[in-house]
C-alpha cells in the first residue's frame, strides 16, 4: 500500500499539534498565577515562541522538502528522519528531567512550556495546511 505524501504531512501536523497542546497544558498546570508577574510571564511566553519559531521553521521546511522528494512511501512514521525522532526523544527526556528534579523555577518552566507548546501547535497547523493544499 502506497501512502500519499499529503497524508505524511498531515500526520506530522497532527503529531506536532498533539505535542504542542500537551506541552502547553503542562505549562499551564505548573503556572502559579499568584506568584508571577503577568506581563513578565507573557513576555517570556512570547520570547520562547519567537525563538522556537526560527528553529521550527527550519525543521518544517526540511521535513516538507524531504517528504516531497521521497518515493515509495509505505511507513507512516517517516515524516521525521532518525535525527528528528532522536531530537524529540531527547527534548521530552530533558523536559521531564528538568521538571522532576526542579532544576529551574516553576515560573520559568511554565512560561517556557506555554511558549514552546504554542509554537509546536502553530507549526503543526502549518503542516496540516500544507498537507491539505497538496492533497487537494
């Protein structure tokens, strides 16, 4: 069975959105509104989004190009290459470790997680949009 390239791009988008919503939710759960300065928290979220938008834009473009050049698509998980999967495993492990051992104050973790979660979801939306445009 041959997979359409648009399906792989949509699958990547679904994964990014799911991860983004989950990470944002964790950030919201650890955020102690009473102990933070709201405008400073918001500034941290925006700075995180802007920083990761640069990184995620490169990853997005790289994966779109790689998928568009692939032939004989049979595995639904090839929307990331091995380096992408390893990076994701490393980032998840690092995040769990930092939270578990409280290596950073929770107000920093909250802003960071909300920013990176929002950015993941935004780029997941870009994948979905691109997959829908290719598929139509």
